[in-house]
């Protein structure tokens, strides 16, 4: 079976994790701090705060942005459901906006009509690693006092207007899930240029303590911690951070390989009429965290049937980016909502295998199945045999 993703992990990561274990410091400690500093430097941001997941990062971003009950948060439905859930964690109402079809991202045109006096934040997702137009969204929202939170879960290594994705955001959240380019197993990061915001984020991730356990450990005097606000247990371990440091050193190599493979997919799949694939926007470069394919309306095989054809051929694939507003968890909150682009793309897109170790022969197998499906003639019933 060709997997849809395979993390690039090797003996260097295993050795780094073993060293963390041997050190005796396996919880949040010096390696987390080192990983934070390295990630901040790599992404061109002032401060990076490591947490247990990107979902935790989004939750804390909501809190420090001042979002709470009675507020509205505009977000794409076309995103993993954690994006919308983060707003609900703080009691806010999610207002789903449609996306534009080329990037699968929000734009000023899709968001502006939804802003109200109650809008407190917009979550701008870099879907599948394709950078969204952050500057344009901030030009719309900043004068209104609306926070723009960049959900860069998939975008480590992508670039926006010549800078790393997330560099221009007041708050950006990254994921280190195994499906991402950089992985620590689970884990996430929040970046911000504001040192006071970063300090509060560090308190919130550790139960609201005013001094971390690591800081107390190196003190020669007794330190009695204080809890100034309700916090959370959203810490990253030093074992994870040790792996993350090795992964961060591989980032350029990973992106170069993924872009090479993506270009080959684009070339091979361009032979199929009407098929669209993920590509770079005019203002940036994607890291190709995932490779999505959009089927044309007249494609002779339904998307789900194509997923099964790939599975039957020993190829793992996934449906395209989900539409959160169609999930039962949101059914009673979004009645009669019209998101035509989201619904069309969510039903007609799929994600095909893309990972560092993917071979040309494996790519050819994937493309062969899709090509065969595109040539499959629709079988229509004989009108003479239909019941009267």
C-alpha cells in the first residue's frame, strides 16, 4: 500500500529523543526553549511558544486575542474542524465564510460581507500549505479592531511575499502532527512579535503559573509560584522538542523534494482534461503539505468511487478538505448556510500520496489510476428496459 503520507524520521531523531531521555529532563525544559528559539528564527518571528498541539495553539490564540462569549469569529468551513472548534472553546459564535476556488483560502471578498460589530477575530487558514493573503486581510480587519489569527498548521516552510508564512501575523499557529512537514508526533507552536503576549501564552500553557517549572528548577532560592488566571496543561515535552530540532534542520531539504514531486504530479495530471491541482498563489510559494486534486463536474467517476479505485490498487488517499458546517457537530448552528464553493470543492476534491520517500514508479501508479478513471465511459441504462 502506498500511504498518503509518511513522515521523514530517521536515526538522528531517534538519537535526539534518546539523549533527552538520558538527560533525565523529559518534560518541558531546555530543549523546548531551544526549539522555540530555533523556530522563531526560522519563521522570522520575534517569539515562538511551544504547545501540545496546533488546536491548543488556536485555543490560546483566541484567549490572548480577547475572544469570548457573545463574540463572533469568521473562519472557513473548508478546514479541519479544529479551526472552528477553537472559537467555540471560548464561547464565541463561528461565522463560516466561503473560500475562493484556486487556493481554497478565505479572501477579503468572502470575509468582508460577514463582518459585524460583534466580530472579534478572523481565522485565516493557509490551506494545505498554500499561503493566504494575510496583508489584504489585515488591511480589512486591523482598522476595525478585529484580530487576524493565521492558522498556519500546514504552512511551515511556505513563503508569503518573500517571507516565511506566519512572519507577518500578530498570532500564528503551527502544527507538528505526523501529516505535516515537520513532526514531533503531536505538538504545535504559536508565534507572535509581541513579548508580552508571548509571556502570557507561556503562562497559559502551564496552568497559568507565573513562573515555569523549568525556571524554578534552576533557581538557587525557594520560589513559590502564583496562579494569576485559569490556565491549561498544553505543554510540549523535551523529547518532542529534541525531535523537532532535528526536523527543523531538514526543512529546506523536505520542501525541495516535495516541490519536485508536486511539479511532476502537475505535469502528469495536466494531461487529464478539466482536472485542477494545488499550485502556488501569485504572492507566495506553498510547501505542498498535501497534494489536492479537484475533479471537473463531468468527470465520469464520482469522487468517492475514485477513492475506492485507488484503494483497490493499493493506494491510500483521502477525501478533500472537509466542510465543517456539514458535520453533525455544527448542524444546529448553521442552518440554511450557503457556501457553494466550499461545498462543491469538498465534494469533488481528493488528496493523493505525497511524501519525501515517494518514488517515480509510485507516482506513476497513482496517476495511472486517475487517468483510467477519467477514461471510463459512463454506463447509461437502456431506455427500452426502464419500467413504464
